[in-house]
């Protein structure tokens, strides 16, 4: 599945809503594309609910 969003916050919401236990996720993009907040949000979600591997 590919996701696109104009705002990082919208992308974070969409991606975390679609994840299920056991899913693997590749985040491809540059720091200029503001991928760091997405990765940090995914790590926080992992720590909170174990939905995503660290």
C-alpha cells in the first residue's frame, strides 16, 4: 500500500490507522520530506501498543 499526504500529521494518522499486529513497514523519504516525525510516531505507537516493531 502506498500513502501520500500533504501534511505529515495526516500521513501519521492514516498509516497508524492501517497497521495491524505483525505488519512490516518501510518508510522511504528524506528528512526534508519530514519523515522523521512519522518514524517517531510509529516508534511511540509501537512502545504504547506493540502494533509496530521498533
